C-alpha cells in the first residue's frame, strides 16, 4: 500500500493521471468489480422503483418521458423533433418491456424496461467513477463514497432513473473521461457513436470536453498534436450518426446540419432564457450541496478533468439558452456530477492527505 501511495503522489504532483493510470487489469480484482457493478445496478433499481406503480413520470414533472415511453411502445420514434433521435435508452429498454409485458402484475412494463435500461447506464457510470477514483486514491472507501454520492444525488434519482434518457449521455461522457485518463484515444470513436444515439447534445459536449482536455495536456507537454484527430473523429462520428438517424427516422424532412439546427434553435431571447433557466429552483436541486463541497475539494483532482468539465458545462448553459425547452440542470449535472462527487468524497474522507497542487 505504501508504494501505491507513492505512485498516486507522483501522479498528483504532475497535475493528474499518468498515461498508464487506468490499466485494463487494475489492483481491484475482476470478481470484486463484477459484484460491485451488480450491487450498483440493484441499488439503481431500488432508487427508481417508484416509477413502476407509485407515480407516472409523464404527468409528474418529466413530460419528455412521454416521448421515450412511446418509442419503447411503438418501436420507432414518434415525430417529436430532436427528442425522437434519442434512441439508445428506449431501444435498450424495448426487449425488457417485451419480457415484462403481462408478467409483472401492477408494475408498468414500459417504465420497467426504461428503469432497467437506465439502471444499466447509471450503474456503469458509478462503476467507472469508482474505478477512476480507486486508481487516483488507492482507497476503496473513498471511491465507493464517490459512487454513492453520485447515486444519491437529486438528479440521478429523479431524472436519470425516472423514464428519461439522460443516463446514457452521462455514461458516454464518463466513458470519454475514462478514455482520456487512460490515454486510449481510439476509444473516442466508439463514444462518438454511442453518445450520438443517446442524445444529440453529446456531440458538441464531447468535442468541447476533448479539445479542452487536449489543450491543457499540450500546455503540460503531455500530448501530441496527432491526438487531436481522435477528438475530431469522435465529433465526425457523432455527426454522421445523427445524419443517419435523421434520414431513417425523418425521411420526409430535408436532411442537413442547417435543418437540424433549426429544430433545436428556439429563436427567442437567449440571455433571458439563460436567466430563467438558472434561476429556476429545479436547476439548483442537484447542486445544493454538491457544488459548494465539490468546489472546496476540486484542487485535489487532475487539472485536465476540471477544466474540460467546466468548459463543457458552459457549453451546456449556452445550448440551454438557445433551446428553451432544454432543462439546463440535467446536462450540467451529467457533465459535472461525477467529478464533483469524487471531489466531495476526497474532501470528506481524507481532507489533509489528498490535497494536491492545481
């Protein structure tokens, strides 16, 4: 354990993770990781259980869930603008819906399928957060605390596990973080494809995140210029997937970037939209305790992760101002939530030991 602390101290002194910080086979065994993922998945099922027979998300504050409900039920997206292209969570939910239909008593089978699908993505996001935290700290307790704080956040319980599709975008963004921390740039192409299937906003988010990460790395003489091609490839892959979805799911509409932007642009006063979004109390529910505590401990995290997350969160605020029906808190939490959860865990568990220079 002493050598492990020396290793993480060296990593922190350079501002973050080394290129081999996330090996395929880490210090935590495969059986432990498998059991942990199952545990996290079962916890997610419990947190999202009320959607099965206690309330209907479609009429209880999450009206967008009606679209995703219909995608699962009808087999293809309905004509709901950009929401009709968010097919990853509904299509993963569909086989579980068919298995549950007529066999689950009072449970709502469509929402059961969506809950299982969302639980897969949320549990894997928390699992990746644990893995990153363990490599960074060498401490299972701190890493488990970070995953727990992420699961118990208001946004996770009331949005990511409540008949919505934000869980898949959060998972893909966490996958990008894992890929960049482990210096496995070629995986970005996979995330570009999956992320575009999850939510169209993933495409600009991932490019801003990756470019911010790369720029900080270049300043620290860590990355090569050739690495930026993988970030561009991720963005092109995401755009290609979106255009294919547009062609397949909206055959009667003109296809192109301009047509797609016309769907998401409200054309109203952007500053007013941003003010309304940020003063809405729902925006602050996920960050009431997470933001102040997380900011206190954020200096303990790799600078590249912090800067990239903040730049992407600003991008989410800009897109939220452009598209008024886009709730700002959900994408901002998907971007900042895992990082701040680990920051809070470090602050609470080992405030003196884990401090590093920014």
